[in-house]
C-alpha cells in the first residue's frame, strides 16, 4: 500500500478587494457614478458600512437609507458596468501583494482567493494585475449560497486547496471577512485600509499595515504554533 501523501504545512487564502488589489477607490468611483444620477453623494460613512459585503446587500442599504425607488438589480447592473470600465484602466495591486504571492508560489504553498464579488469581476481584476496564474482555487459569490460574513467562501476555498483548516491562514481587510474566516476555523491576518480602519480586528492573529510586513517563514511559524502570540 502506498504511503499517504503528507499534508501541506501551509495553505493561504486571500480576500481580493482592498487586500490583493487596490479596488476600494475604484469601487467608490463606480458607486458614486451610479448614485450621482439620483443626486446622492455617498459619504465615507456610507462606504465604511458597505465594505466587506456583497454589492447587492450594499445597494439594499443605500436604497433604504436614501429612499430610492430604483430596483436593486438595476442599480447593481449600472454599477457593475461602470466598475468593469474602470478596472482595466486603473486597477493596481496593494503594497506587498505581488511579492508575497510570488514568494508563496515559489515555496509551493497552495493558495486561493475567496471573494464576495461576482466571478467575472474577480477574474477581470486578477487578470488585469497578472495574478490569476498563482491561484489554483478562486471562490466567488457565484459559488456559494451565502457570502461573508458567512463562512461558506472560506470553507469552499479551504476544501478545494486540500489543506486542513488548522494549517490555513486567511488574509482579510474587513470585519465581515475576518468573521467569515474565523467561523471557518482559520487563523486570520488583518490588513485594514481607509474604509475599514474602524472595524473590529481584535480577534485577528495579526494586524498589519500592508502585506509587505509578513513573510512565508512568518506564516509557517504562526501555523506551527497555532496561537496568536507575537512573532
């Protein structure tokens, strides 16, 4: 009988928007373009409440807050069209993303993306910044019944990269994503940005300013220890 294959020592699952790609300013532009048609100027407070959730849920929030009669589906369609136009011209990676992903790939670490965005937007973003080839698994809103903060995306990604949850690290920029990763049994490292700085990251294994602040060896040590003590 053949010996069982050894389990990989590490698996990494990344959120996408605001974490791997600097999409939040572009999301803001596309939301504002749609809402300006209705004479509404969305505030930073609005965007802070929206980050980390599915776009459909965000438009439900906006419709209720501002009393819009236009359907969620119509708003969603207009925003998606505006966003796709912006992606190809302006999308960039977040600081440290290219280097960390390349280093993980060079060490043979299984990696996935787990995003609450639609698959076509996720693939367009990854293709634009030339990161698609590094990921064997890409889990999106199209693949699950419930998006973040439900754990479905992380459970699916972890299952598909075939690394035990105790050896997986998730990277997140927002509170709902942290909640989802923890519910899936993963350690989670938070990298907040402008719109998520006030989210609760007290349960994160680490809170970083950027992905440039952590290495593959740091992640291996974190998983081997399995706790939240300082590196």
